[in-house]
C-alpha cells in the first residue's frame, strides 16, 4: 500500500511561483521571499465545522492544516486559549466591546507554541534530525520544547539581553543555547551559518512555510470562539509577523469555505517606538521595510529590525483597511501593569503594547467606541519578570 501523498502545494507570497511540498523547503528559489501553503483540492464543509466541537486544541482544525490522513502531529496541547471580555480596560480606553485573546496560556507560555508545533511536525516527517533557531525569546522556548517532544536536537541563538526567565526555560527543555551580543538579526546570521555547516533545519520566521500554518489557527480559533463571526479590528503586536500573516490567510480560507461571511477585520500592526520598521514603512507609503538601526524595546518579541515578511505585512494592512502604530516603552509597560490588575490577565509587554495601541487608535478615531476589537496578548507576563516584592517570612 502506497504512502499518502500531500494534497497541498507551496506558492510564493511575492512572485506566485509554485512547487510541491517535498523535502525541507526554505524560501522561494526565484525571489527569496516566503512560501504560503495552498490546498487547491480541499473544500472544508459545514459538516467539518460542526465536528470541531467534538475535538480540542489547535489540531482540531485538520481540514485547514498540513496533515496527511491518519497522521499525528507533534503536539503539547497547544491552542484553545481564552478569548476574554475586558470591560474595565475597555471602559478606561473608550471601547465598550474590547476583548483580549490570551496566548500566554499555551504550552511554553506563548503563541509561538502554535507555529513550532506545525513546523517541527512537518520537518520531522520529512526526515529532519536537527534544528536551529534565532530567537528574541519565546520562539526559542517553544522550539526547545517541541524539539524535546520530537526527540530531536535544537540549537538556539539568542541575544544576551533576552529576559533571564526565558533563557532559563530554553535550557530547561534541553536545547543548546548560544548567547550573542546584538539583536535577533545577528542571531539569524549565526543560525544560517550553523544550518549550512551542519545540515540543521533553520526554523527562522518565514524561512520555512509551516510556522504560518500553525499561527493561522489564531484566526480559525477566534472565529470559532465568536460563533463564526469576525471582529471589526485586530490589534496585533508584531515582530516577525507570522501571526498577522497567518490570521489573514485563515480569514480568507474561512470565507472561501463559506464558514464566515462579510468583511475581514481591519488588522493593525503594533510595534515599539524603539523598533518599528513596519510602522515606518506603512506611514511612508513604502512597499517594503528598511532595517531598523539599533533596535531596543523591553518587549523583546517586538525587537525584530528587518522582518522577512515586511512586504506581505504591509500588503495585508492596506488590503484590510487597517494600519500600524508605534507606542513608547513606558506606555506599553504601564498598560501591561494596569491591564493585568484590571482584568486578571497576565499581560506580557507585547500585550501591554496592544492595549496602548488601542488607546492611541481610539484617540485618533481609527476605532469606533462600540466596535468589537480584539487585542492579542502573545505571551505570559511571568516570562519577563524576576520575582520581587515578596514578603519576608
């Protein structure tokens, strides 16, 4: 009996070039930009939609994901994260229908679990035995954990300024951690050199096609939790941008399948003023991002000076009628602290950035007071903190 054949293809996000999914694909061999996974022969049905309630986790969305019939993914139970009303934060910010999607409850404490589960599932199925990843923090934890789950070796390159709690988690899962001076771009160069020398699979953001498919489940899950409706606007803390791209892809696929109707959400990129290449490009009308010099922000997940997916992100922001906003570090830290105390959600600095952006967008009239707005908290706040303020015994 012959083995199942994948029913998806890879299509370049820029030039439209297509290829099959065989092997361990990286980026488009014509233009060097990211692949997107396409499923030309799949038509998810309303019967499939009804079946979702009987399943759990991110992989309940098999009709939209790159799995072969009967194949089991490499999973730690990612997905099914809370979508929570934020009435007190919303009242303070002038938004009566504000929600927080709390990705900090994922395995490894962040949304990165989704993308790395999908990427490592497909790479291991294709024969990968070793991985390498540059990280601003949370992706390194997820890669280490899912590598451990798969029984394969993982090397992680991280800036030495990465929060210490995050670095300790990478080590707990058994990864080979290398600290470098500089930022994630410097780590990316080291990771690519290591991959070239050793044959390790490079899991860098958008340098393989399947992390987007895992992040796509953010949008699929959001639609499910809202009863197959979509919000008016999404505020997304953006570093490399796979979550933004993944949700945009998910919403198109849901609409094509007839699972949702109407306009897609306006999508807003949120960055720190200390590293805002997407915001600068959007505001200047540019088609691609220029690298940000000397990036710095306490929100380490936003410290990505030259995102490979910049051109695609800018297209998405304009296509959906959204935008881009940068907030200062004191603002995002204040919103993370205040939002956590108001709503009981453990906001990371990136989640604080999303709430700070909500305030800025409301003030300039981009968000209506009664619109349904979803702000993403992409990771758990505890990963960024050292214990302090404990009472003496």
